[in-house]
């Protein structure tokens, strides 16, 4: 959260604080600084996401234990503000704004001058003198007004064009800030935000939410044998297969290193497992060749873990269960998909 409350009315802040403390007491939430920050923001209504999440938890009579309290703080309070991209865009925007101010200032000044001139014409028209000079003055002022309006229109068209260029640059910068440069998939920043909104929606609707975690088998040995350029090619291959295998409303992301992930809102465990199997098979069937020579390098395999969201756990808890399935897949021989249910059934046997 990036709001600042230094100028908040003291009486109002006290009222909000008291309401936050009272709610925390009723729900047995420990009165730590981080927990108070969460409930203060909730009572203040500064974060729609936080309000939705807590309201859903309350409606489901969930206990606010240490894990949930920590997740609420990390997800909605202890977050970094979005920063405008570095580069020339902010400076360009300031220059455009200054130019627009100057244009408006000149237009206002010209308008005042024209009004004064027309007032003078009106005063002269009240007399019984020769009307020809008055008509000539009026025609002259109207011509000047038309000329100024034309120039102002041209200047504002140019300014609008410059603003559109800055808007496009900012949009492209925002896209880059959410995208992993190597694979073209969403990055961790975008993944965290998608997880947050998807979990809130799952809690509100009761629909399932699943995730899968992919790790490329023997990736280090592959890099050591063929070089990092080929390793990057392998990562891009796996990323493309993953992106092509998920639905439009899903999110494929690079989690870190050679680990990729996908979040599938509305998909249950079996559906997510089917997607994971499709990814695994397509990667195993692909033949990797060296781009410079066309030489066939060999095949690539992946291990995949699959898990389903359990309200009201954190994203970290869901990912952790995906990881367990992934490591179990590697232990079982790699090139396979393991779900959390399979691990639980094996543990219970």
C-alpha cells in the first residue's frame, strides 16, 4: 500500500483504529503491528482486494491464524508501489503538459484581448457615427479569432499525437515489466498479482483453482554439455509448449531458473493434470536441433507437480504442494506428472 495518512483527521484515524482493534479482538487476531496494518486498511477501505478477501474469509467463518494473517499482510499491505518506467517517458510527459499549459494560457490571453476589442466595437456602435470603420474592425477581429483558433487546433492535434506516443511507450514498458525477457511468459510480479486475484475469485465463487509446476529434467547437465545458448533454447521451447497448452484465461509464467508454472482458474485437479500431461508429452516428443547447424541434439523431458487451491491457504502453500509433486516425479524417474492426491494416497498406504 502506498497511501500516506499524515494529513488524516486525528479523530477519524482514531475511530478507524478503534474499529480495527475491536474486530481483531473479536476474531482473536494478535495485536501485532503487521496485523493492525491489515485491519486498519480493511476498515479504511483503501484496498478493494483486501476487503473482498477478508469478507470472504469472514463469510466462510475461517480462523485468522498466523499463516492467513501473514499472507494478508504480504499480499495487500507490504507491497511495493508501481513505479513509472525509467527512460524519457516521464520527461516527455512533463514537456507536453507544460506545452499544453502554455497553449491554453495564450488562448485565454488572446480571448481576453478579443473580448476587449469587441467591447470597444460595441461602444462605438452605440454612437451615430459612420458604421464602416466599425464593420472593418469587427471583420478584422473575427479574422484574427479564426486564425488563432486554427493555430490552436493544429497545436492541440500535435500535442494529442505526442500524448498518444507516450501512452504507447508507457503501455509497452508496463508489458515489459510483467514479462520474462527470455521466455516471453509472465514474470513473478505478474504471477503474484494473478494468483492474488484468482484466489479471491475462487473464494467468492467456490470454483476450483489449480496450479502446475514444471522443472526441466537434467537441465544443468544439458547446459554443461551443450552450452547456455542451447539451454536458453530449451527454456523457450518448454515455455512455448506451456503457453500453447493453457487456455486464454489461464496464466503461464516463469517461476525462476528452469522452473515454469501455470495457474488455471476454474480447473479442477483432473483437468489440470490433463493439461500437464499434454505439456509433458508434447515436450518429450519434440526434437531439439542446433539452430546454427541443424544438428539434432536430442530430446527434452520435464517433471510436473499439480495441486489444487484449498481455501483459504496462501499462494506459497499451493506452490509448495506443486513442488512436492514435482520432486516426487523426479524421484520416480522423471518425465512424469504427479498430483498432490497421488502423494497423499501413497503416504496413507
